[in-house]
């Protein structure tokens, strides 16, 4: 039986790999091997490996590779460490195909370990542009991979430019849209499922969502940037759910801006720490508007048709559907854009990032593609 | 003063990096930092780091990263180990630019360490095609690099396809041609300088050269392949200098084929273990024909105009000038090709792989290119 | 109201343009202008302009541009003549968008007339490979066009390489698949609808189809090539419907081979001159196997799942689904391939050349794309 | 003997084709056939065909193809007319190779006539970017051509993207640089050779040159744009030679701005109608600064090292060497840039657009490239 090894290096990647793993798991002709590594094993990132196991997936190996202290140097060290360790893992597990996701620095280590071990390497989310060193890492992984599952046609074109091998590319859409499609059809999130603190929110009436992460290279401005967004959100008159930021540099500034609001008289924000991906999308699909710089505004929201204000540079370069309006960090312009988006209402679902069947499509190719390095195609 | 760090990972790369290092060393506006690592430090590969030091170059750091036992797994481990270690090296040396060469697996580790450390990364010999996993590794390094010095226009075109950034590519030719140009103008090698064993050879009269390495993936056929070549060489009537092979899988078979010849009556081969690059080219430039599968037949010989028979699959995919005739491993066809090439005589020098000024050209760009990741061009 | 001008230059193009015209005609926001020219007006090619008018489409202009005597020179003259004449037509009709199809030489003339008149130019079937000067003409039209509707993802990748403009490319599939989808769901063709001569055929039982055109550059071998195919078809034991060839050089040889068979004792061929596209596909979808070198074997049959033997060089370079087996002009190999394909039976429908909704997709983009030369995208 | 047909369609193209024709004419292995057509035959464009004949070149045919009245429609008609007529010319002359230059609309007609006649087609100046429909026409010609002689490496990369055929591309530099190299070594132009009117100018002392054409799409602003340039030139204190514009839409405005200056007290301009290319470059090479929007500021000046102010949008997209400073149409900024450029003085010669040997290089390839459509390379 064909063995497919899926490498999970971080919590956000799992949300995108899960639909693929589910489809692989459902097949009789494939044995799924999940290797969890890097921050997927760490408590302070929520140990997604435990979530994976709790969902009933088998964990073939766990590989620790994160160094204490996040610096430029440690990301290089971690990549090296992961490459070194996975070389041993692959020698033990002997998979036929290895699947990796996206562009985090350590993923290149996994890709190298697979390529040097002469294993068939498949890659999701290649060919996108987002600026910064991520573009280089992503393209570098594409250069090592044999099979490519880009999310958009534009990304597929770029993968073609990089590889020249059109028959090894299948534009499948992003697996995150599979989750969005599922969530779309389910009952709305209840107040209990939402949890959180601050002003209570009535989810049966129109509400907005604020989800804004710090931009690493603009960490010093994070507080002012979040301040402008919250100011505009407040002005909109719409009750809003505000999410606390992740852990990147600048997170403290974002949090501070939220706390400042909470102490002001008349503020109308409900705050939430975090929701599991599926529940988050069930929640998001009913929002009147999403404000901030989350990738969910670009990807999942395009499918869900949620009106979005994308603020600042974080998602720059990403392809976007017509539901997204861009704004700089300027409270006045954000407020004006919110007014327009609220007035516009829901957009038609866009197929830009997929139609919700990426997982089964990818699983189908991985199950049937000819092994051997020279003669294979993703086409049926 | 601008600091340029050159990473040397193996003996053959040094032959190509030396002209660049010489040109950098000669500049008042550059501080050269040589980091020697991987097999460049190992006795059984001739410890080229000692050669470098003896030539008067400063060795900034030595980094051990080779694992005992050459398997698919160890090459992945070594790349990881080198990436990890060089991250520390770069943090200590703080270079402005890092230069790497070609496509050996561990070079990708060096490239990653530089890219993740947000250093300006320059790469020589990108964009070539040679089949095998080397193509992937080479393209992957190109994806990480900021500045590209491909050897041929064809390779430059491919780098452009990969990167889309024409103003960061300068087709400089291969630095190995710098050595060839130098060697071209110097007095012929004497019998003493040549050394070796077997039938004595008169270098003032026409002679042939046989230089054939085993092909890793065809190791079992190595002896028969070398047998065919030597049979044809013998039949040519031309006295020949035969080089012993390197250490790759199959080397034993090649060596055995040579030894079998040595014991035959009337054989006319002189055998040589190895020559330093410069001396080798002074020797090669006077040969009537070069037979085998060495890269010198494709690169340096194109500049020198030496007639070449390229045999088998090892150099497949490489661009070649008109001095090269390809043959399969068939004694009859090799003999016929040798007769034609000997009758043809010397070819005009081809600029395909350069005109002998790659070192100064590369040094000039590295000294003057604007630092900072976003706005720079290799053009003056 | 937006005016879309569709240029029809030949009978076979109309079969592909019709689904687009139907979708355009059905829209309230578009005025359709059909310009019929070149061989679409000529009696000896069946004057498809009369068919178009009989189907209820408005003919805006008719432009004669075919020279008597088909030589290399006349195809150049015709292109020039069509370009010249259409410049006037466009000045009169003032369309907002011009749509052209495929790669016939005169289509480049139409494309030029549109581009020089600064009209928005849309092109179907760009990016394919078929060898010969057609590739050049097709790419040259792509270079002039603003909007691209390639049929396959592979063709889309190539259009991207040519233009670099991913947001002006939409892979819609081939409109010919729209016809195939429609035909697929309709009742089988009756003997009356089929018509023809020779041995009567029972369409309710398994039958094969032979459809083989002469290859212009191999005109001298046309008779022998058709002989081999008919010999194999005869040997298969399957009753076969054989179509007479088109009018290209070599057609006489193909016809002669058919007539020779007709005079032989025990032959089992029914012969047919021609069927309208829709009826042909209703007929084809029930065939046990299609033998020959028609593009219908590559395109429509991939959707219909009909087993195909593609013979010789005519369709070389075309992307093909798994329903196609290739054979050289060798009776023995054709017979063996037929046996395998008949045993295999119907294939699953492949989406390679589209899913049958190209017409409406193209019409939608043409109706909504922003006019003006600089800022437009085919994406919603 | 191999027949090479060079198609000359306009006066400016001849300046670039002449170095190639001279090199072809000098060869014993080539028969040169010059076909003069389009505006090359017209009195009001200076009938360059007479110049060609006076230089001793044989004119094989003259083909009239220009319609009276320059509109969008006539450029389409002219292209068609030229294609039609040249199909006959090529049938008569039977050349082995056809060479065309650059991107004027009618050149595509010539390219088509050659491609459809299955002649080997060579193209100079492909792959450049200049905005407007010229880019489409240029790329369309590239798609039809078999051999490509782009002027810069960047243009070569783009031709590669378009064609994927690296061995049919040779970056030769622009033949206009051959003329510049020649002119560079010759004695300065005398006042008699310069001619002209207005304030007398002493060519032995520092002087500036103003050469500004109207931009067709900004014809209404031509007078104001020229006014700003002349104002800045006046302010520089440097005596200037001002050239009258060509005949494009807006020329009247440019001329008016010059005449206004001539009537002002204290003006310091000398005006010149036109100089033959070679004499113009002998003149230009001694200028302290060139101001305006002529292509000579981008191409020939880069080789000559003349400081240049490039104004406005006309040369936008062109690659430029470090001798060029760009300015908008703003008298103050132009004056400031002139001051900086005059202070800077001459630049080192840049090889960006070539090193002055394009003609012989192109002739060499045309003389030796293998004929036949499938197997040929521009490399030796």
C-alpha cells in the first residue's frame, strides 16, 4: 500500500493539512503517516500534535527542532536541525510520497530531507507572492518539489515559470476553503461557543470582526496601527468582536491598544482569545465585515463572501477577490471603507482560492500519481 | 569596508572560486572572508583548505559538517548541519555579502543560512541543466539568491525564468575559464611536472588525454564503459595520458579497467593520479584530443579549442561548443570519433563559457552592488 | 450597450464559436456582431455563413479575402487582405471587444486589424502546441491579444509565459466541449440522420469510427497511411463507419484507399461524407472506438470518454487524456491497439479540455471586463 | 550562395540596418538583397531608398504600401498591404533568410510574409519594453521569428520567456552602437557640417543639445512640454543646439515653442533641422549634456558616455545606463538635473546596448546558421 507522509510543522498549517489528511485517511489505497515537528510540539504554541491525535490521526513520529530564543540565527539552525532529523525519519518510515505545506522557514528543511532522500515531494501553496524572505523560501521549496498544488491560477502560473513542468502542477484551490465550505453550511456559533470577555455581543444581529496581527518589520508601530483600526471600528456603530493577536514581535503593542479601549467609557468591543479553525469560520461567515490583516480575510472570506477591509502591508501581493477593500493605517479611511462595505453587504462566493474540494483532489493525485522520478503527471 | 564572505565546500569548487577570491583580495574596498567547510577540510579529499591557506588567503572559519558514511541520509544530514553551523558563523563574521558556488547538496545549506540571516546572497553557476537531483538543488539555491552570475547566456535565461529579475543577473562566464586563459599563455607542462607512471610519454609530440569518471547511477557498468574508451584510445595510435578516476561509486571498476590495460602487451598508456587545476589546464591545452566525460571537456576545453569526445550520460544537458562530439559507450564509435577529431585539429576558442574575466567581473559587482534587500542591480 | 464582434473565418471555427455566440446572444447587456470572412463565405467549403444566418444569428459584415490557388504565397496575401479589409470593418462597426479563435493564418490578420485599431482583443485556444508554423501564428496572435481563454491548464501556463499577465488569462476549457456535453445527453443518431453509403450499419450494436485526414507534409503517403488504418479496422471485426477526408493536399490518396476497400469482397465499411458538429458528437458518443487523427479524438472524445487510437503525427504535441492511445502508421500495431481499446471500453469523462461551460464563461468575461487598455482582469 | 534579404521600412531603421548590411556586403559567402518599402520610399520622409542606393547598396525591390492619411485604420491597412506585396517579392527573390528590424506596425506584415513563406526569419531589437501597442507588435514579431538578436541582456531574457528557445537568441547589442563607435573616433563636426540657424555656436567650447519629440498620446501638451525644457536649457547658461522635431502628431506645438524662444531677447539657441545618423553621433559625442526624449539619449549616449536628461514618458520602460537621469516636464527639476549632469561630466562608456560590433556578429550568424526550420542554433 502506498505510504504518504504528511509533515506538520505548525498549528496554522494543520488547519490546511487536515482536509487533505482526512481525504487520505478515508482511502483504502493509502497509508497515512503524520510527522509532527517544530512548533507543532510546543506547549506555548498550543501543541497541535495533541489536537491531531485527538482527532484520531496516527502520529508516526515527533521531531523536536525549535531552538530557544527566536532570532535570525535560530531560524537557520532550526531548518538545519529539522532537515537533519527528518533524513533519519524518512529512512525509518520509507514513505512513497512526502507532502509539505506553504513557506515557513523550517519547511524548506523538510523539503530538502525529502528531495535528497529521492522521495517524491509534493507541495501545497506554492507560487504565491507575499513579499519578504518568505517568497524566496517558498520558491526554493517549489524548486525541490515534484508535484505542485497551488491555490490559485495565478500562483499556478508562477509555479510553471519556476519549473517549466506543467504536467506536475494541479491548481486544486486551498484546502482551507474545504473547511470554509463545511462551516458555511452549519448552524451559527452560539455565545457559549464564542466565549470571550468585554461587552456581551448578540450574534443574532449584525456584528463586525477585528483581527489584526502585528507586522514583524513594523513592530514599533503595532500599537498605533491597532489604535487606528479600533477607532474606526468604534465609529462604525457596529458591535464588534476583537481577537487578541498571535505571538509575533509587536503583539504586546496590539494587546495594549485593545486594553486601552476596554477602559474607555462607552466602548462596544467583545474580546476573544482564539477559536479552533472550523468554529472560527462558522463564526466568520455571519459577520457583516472583517477588519484587519488576517489571511482569513483574503482566503476564506473570498469563498464565504464576507466583506473585508484589508489594512496595511501584511497581505500585500496576495491575489484578492472583489470582496476585499484595501486601506492604509488611517482611522478615517478605515471608517469610510467600513461604511461602504457594510452598505454593500455580502458578496457572491468567489472561486479564486478554491471551491472546497482541494483535500480530495490532492489525495486523489497522491494516491494515483506514478512513482519514480521521471515519468509522472498530475493529470488523469 | 565591505565584507564579502566566500563559502568553500569542496576541492573542485575552489578551483572556480579562486579567480574570484584573487580579484576580491586585490581590491582595496573589500575585506575577504573565506569560510572552509564540508569536504574542503577532509584529508581524504586532499584538504583544500591547506592549499587555500598556502596560497596566502585568510581562512576566517573552518566548519566541519561531513558525516561518516555516504548515504542518501547523510547528504541531508550534512546540509542541515552546515546550515545550522553557518548560521552561527555568519552571526560572528557579519559579512555584507555571501558568495556560494554551484550545486553540491551542502551548498543549499549555506544558501539557507545566508538567506535566513537576511544577508545578500550571490550565486555562481546557476541555471545550468545536468539531470538528477543536482538540478533541483541548483534551482533551489537560485531561488534563495539575490545576485546571479551564470556562466552561459542559456543558463542566464533559465535563471531569469526562475527569478524574473533580469537586473540581478549578470552572465559573467565561468571563473574556471579565467584559469584556462592564464594557463593558455604559459609554457607547456614538462614530463617532471606531469609525473605519473606507465609508458613514458613525449609531450612535445601529439598526445591524447583520457579522463573518465564513473556515473553514480551506472556504477555497475563503470568497468565496461572505461574498457570501451581505452580500447578506442589504443586503436587511435595516439600515445595517451590516462587519469585515475575520483572517489565516486564505480571508481573501482574504472581503475580495474585501467589496470587490465597496463598488463597487456604493447599498451601505450601513461597514467597520472591528479594535477592541480592550473597545471592540468597547461597540460590539456596541448592535447590533440580529450576523451571521456569530464566537465573540463565541456567548459575549459571550449575556450582552449581542444577537440573533445564526450562519452555517455554524465555531461548530458550541458551546453557545448562545436569542439565537442558526443558518443555512446561503444568502442567502435568512440574510435571513429577520435579519428575525426584528430584529423580536424584544434578549434577556434569559443566564448560559450566565458572569456576569462569572470573573477574581476564578479568582484566588481560584489564590491559595488547596493546593499539592502530591495533596490539593487548588477548593471553599471 | 457593449458591442462584441466575433470574427468567423472558417467552418470548423464556427463549431467552436457557436457556443460563445449563443451565450452572448442570450445576454441583455451585449450586442453581438458576427463578421464572416475568408473560407466561411466560400461555396466549396460549405458557406458556413449561411448556416450561421439560418441559426438566427445576425451577420454584421461579409469580407471576401481568399485568393484562388492555395500556395504559401496566397496564405500571406490572404492574411494581408483580411487585415486591410477588417480595418475598415472595425472602423464601421466600432465594437468594444473583438473575439478571434485558434491559429489559422488569416486569424493573425484579424488580430492585427483589431490591435492596431486599439480595440480590446480576446483570443480562444491560445497556448497550445501542434508543431509547424501554426505554433508561431498562434503565439503571435497571443502576443497581440489582451484577454486569453485557453482550453487547458497547460495551454494557460504557456500563455502566461508569453504574456506574463496572469490576470488576463482565464482557462475556460474549449467551447467545443460545450457541444459535446449537450450532445452527450441526447438520443443516439438514427440511421437516417447518419446517411451515407456502403455496407449498412446497425447503430444499436457496437461500432467503430474511422476519421483520418491527410497530413499536408506527408501527402504522398496518405493512401498507404489510410490503407494501414482500414486494414486494421477490418481486422478488428467491428463494423465501422468511415468518413471521407477534408480537402487538404493528400485527400485524394485517402479517398482512393477507401474506394479500394469498397471494391473488396467481404468489406464491412459504411461510408459517410460529413455530419454537422452537433449530430457528429451525438453519433461519436456511442462509438466503441475512434480511429484516425482527428482533433475530435483528442478534444471532444476526452470529455465523452470514447476510446481513441490516435495515429501518426497530425495531433502530435497536443495534450491528451487517458482515453487516447497513440500508434504509428502500422496496421499490426493499430489492430493491437484497437483490440485493447475495445476490451477496455468507455473511459471516465476527463475535464482536460473543459467541462462544457466555456461559452457562458467567456461571454460573462466579455460582458463585464473593464474596457480601456490598462486596467482590467478576467477575474471576478 | 546564401541569399539574405533585408527589409527596410523607414529612415530610422536604416540607420540601424546599415552596419548589418555593410557586414553582409563585405562577405563573399552572402548575397545581399535589400527590399525598400513603406515610408522608405516616400519623399516626405526623405526617401531613404535613395540614400541606400547612393551608398552603393543594391535595391532588389521597392514596394509601395503607405496609404494617404495616417489613422488607426491606415496602419492596419498598410500592414496588410505590405504582407500581401512581400509575399510576392519573396516568391520572386527566393531568399534563404529574411531580416527585419524593431517594432513599427508594418514590420509585422513583413514578418508574416516571411513566416508564411516558410523562410528563416531573423529579428533585431526584440524583447524591449516601451509601453503602448508597440510592445504587442514587437512581441508578435518575436513569436514569428526564428532567430533573435536582442540589444540588451534584459531584452534577451524577455525573448527567452516568449520563445523558450535559448539557442536561437544571441544578444549582439544594437547595431546603432556600431555607428556610435565609429563616430566616436572621428574628428568633431564643424560648424559647416552642422549648418542650421539662430545664434551661432562655437563647437570647440562646451555646448548642450536639445532633442525632444512630441508624444503622440500627449500631443496637446507638446508646446508646454517643450517650453519647460527650453526654459531650463536657457537657465543652464550653456549654449545649446536645438533640433526641430519629427512629423508625429504634436510636432507643430514643439516647433511653436522653439519659435517663441527665437523671438525673445537674449536667447542663446542655435537650431538645426536634421543631421545624417553618422554625423549626428560625431556631433553628439562632444556634447556636455543631451536634454529631451530621443532614443539616442538612451542607446547611443550610453555607449558614448554623454550625460543625459530623459524627460517625460516617451522612453519609459527602456533599460538605461547610469548616464541617464529622468525628469518630469518641470522646468525647475530639469534645470537642477542639467546642473548636476554638467557638473558630473562624461560617464564611462556602458556596454548596456552593445560594444559596437553588432553588425559583424549578426552577419556572421546569418551567414552560418543552418537553414531548415528545425535544427539550428545561433551559437558557434
